[in-house]
C-alpha cells in the first residue's frame, strides 16, 4: 500500500474508498498516488504538500517563491530531475536542498546522493510545480547560460522567438535579419563566454532531426550544456558564420574560418571555426584558442625529471629530427611550442609550417599551409631551406614527400621538429618505413621519438583518499608492499569541477632516444616488438608506466589510467 496514501488517510484527508480508487487508477496510469489523488479531486496540492511535510518532519515549499541559481541546477542533470520529479533549490557546502514530490522515495535520494556526491536535504513541493520549474529552468530556458557575467543576469526564454523556416526556404536576406536579432546575438555570446569560463577546448553545435545539441569538450570529454529549439538552428549557425567571415549562403560545402573575441576586460580568445553539412543541417565546431592556457614552461607539462632531461638534450642537438607522436588532441602542439619557446633566441632563425597556426609565437616565423593552392608541408619545407633556417617545425609528416625533405633537412645541419600519428614511440619507425622512407635514413636522422597522451587530473578541492583493490594493484604492476607506503586518491565531485571529479589535464610521455643499439635494429628492419624490447632495456618508460607514476603521485585516478592507456 502507498505510504503517502496511508499518511493522508491517517489524518482524515481521504477515506478508504478514495484510497482504494486511487490505487486502482495507479495500476492503469502508473502515476504517483499523490498526483492521482489531486487529479481525482480528493485532496488539493496544498493540503497534500503540507500534510506530507508535517508527517515526515520536512519543510513544504512554494516553488514560485524560489529563483534557482544555474550553478545549483548543473549539479543534477535534467533527465534525473524528470525521472524522480525533483529540483535542487540551493547548496550549502556539500549538502543540497532538494524539492521532491515524494520525499519518502529513498531510492531516489540514494541514487542522487551517489551520482552527485552531495548529501541530500529533502523538502516537499507540489509535483506540478516541480515539473513546471524543470521546464522553466532546464531545456530551452537561458538560466543554464547565466552567471557568465553581471551583464547576462536576466533570463532568456528562447521559446518566444519567431519560427525560422526550413533551411531550403530561407533566403540569405532573411537569415541576415534573423541573426542580427538581439536574442540570437546574445545567445552566441553566452555560449562562447560560458565555454571559456568552463575551460572548454571546443564547442560542438550538432543538428538532428528535431533537436539541436550544444556540447562543450572539457578536459578531453564532451558534455551536453544546452538544447536550443530547432527553430533557432539556422540563425545560431549563421551568426557564427558571419563572425568567422564565412559565406552564410553556402550550406552545401564545408567551410573554415577564424574570429577573435574579447570575453572580459583582460581576456581575448581566438576561435577556429569549422562547418560541415550533415543530413539535418550544418554542424559547427569551434576550437577555443586561449593563450592563457598555453603552457610554454616545459617543467609544467608533466615530464618526469629523467624524461625531461632526455627531451631537452634532444632539442639542443645541432641537427637531426625529433618526432612527437600521438592521436589528435594529445597535446603534441603544446609540447612542440614549449620546445620552440626554450630554443627561441635572437641568434636563431626558427620557421614553422602548421595547419593551421594555432598560436602566434613572438620571434618565430610561422606559415599557414594551404594545400588547396599548392602550399603544402612539402612545398613550405622546400621554401624554408632557401630562408637560411636553424630550426624547422613541420606541423605533421603526412606523406613520403614531406618525410623525405624533413630528413634531408635534418641531415644537412638543421634541427627538425615534427609530429606523426602513431600509438607509441616504437611504432613510429615502422610508420615511416610504410611511407616509403629507407631505414638507413631514419636511423641516421632521428635523434628522439616521443609519444604522449593527455589524461585528466583529479580535482584538488574534492579528491578523496582510498585504497585500491588487489586486482587494481596487480593490473598496474604495484605490489602490496609498495602500496602500503603510498596515498592513492579517487574522484568525488564538487562545484569547483562541475561535479566531474577532474579539473585540468596533464601529459604522460614515452621518451625514446635513438641510441646506437636502436639504430642497429632499425637498419636491420626490426619489428615494433624488437624496437620496443631494446628501448625497454635502455630505460624506456611506457605510457602506462608514466600514467601509473601520476597515480602514485596522487595526480590522477585508476579509472583515468584505464581510459587513456593500454596494458603493457
């Protein structure tokens, strides 16, 4: 029997017959007993909430008197709020005051407590009021986008905008008039400002059949932040295209552009914008280039001391090639920029070919490659050799032609820095051989190969100590005796890290200097396993081992090691 129904019957608000009818109706509709009793007119919502509050010893609240802060809303996702018919009202320390239609739902309280890491203080509110508040504060309401600055305090109800026609029926002139409307202008500004505030590296605007999804990539993972009405899709995307000096009338071909934004008094960011036509409209990705987040101090990148010394020695060589490998988004550009920063002296001519140039570095000659007009990496390299360079950076070695010129430059008295897409340092050699480069050229030109990844760091404000299981220790190669003297930490989640448990990222490295023994294996066309075996004997620390060190240092979690690295 319903606990709520029993309470109401006990205080005389309903009788047995009314309760029985409500229970029968519940079998048919699967609604809560409180909702059914209100619908049947047996009890008012006010009487229901007041009675529940008194009987349970919790406060009953009128949600019309509350204005909920956006930071509090972010603690509980919309789907969870709707599932349990709850809405957070405010936060005090690690306790959330939670308005609930049914405060007796222990499962809901336990689940939310587990998901958020917060203690729950329940209060009772009318179910209809809770659902209205969820509709108002989540979804299309602009509250999610507030708290960016004092100038963006007021709510922005996106549902009040005029409907935009289907893309094929919208003229360029109509789009121009729509995108200059203040609400659209403001929404785009809010998105960018909020992304910068949340330390996002990318903004994704993704059109679907009936919805539009906006996601931020924060610390390497994507998070949904907003789902504006489908009718705003064209106006939002066109506004971004205008800011990036792209053609708003061209919606059939991909486009690339850039723009610059001043998001606060002392903060300016560059945006690299890419559009891609999809079945349901143009997808937009904006890469946020914030110079404040660019780490040029090599000591702060995440190197272990011995690996840092190996890398510094390699980039100090008078000539030769240093290769940095890893997937897209693994921090290769940051590592190379930090190397260039340490090498940048008035008596040195440094030239770079990049696709595209992400940050402008003072005192360094940087070139944007444009393959569509013939300015490829290879063509840029040929021109560089006529510009009396000392150090050359090639954004990426993609083909045999680029590899050949880079190697020739390294063999003729130039230090060449470049990147490749490989999974680890030993496989880099085979990748170049597969491009058509002769082993003797690789062996004679390569000074060092560095593989890297980025892994999330635990939030210092909320990380908590824990003891790994025996299975976890074994999987990481840590003995019980070793573990006894180490403090290990795991994620928790707090407002400082948007309840993710992580804040920021650090690089892990696999540093492989090209020793005489390794050169011999390369010349003999040894396999990846042969190269790795020799490198391990000479002190190579793998990516997994580098990650384990970060775990031992209390910087990251066991889960993050498993997510970012393979077992050796």
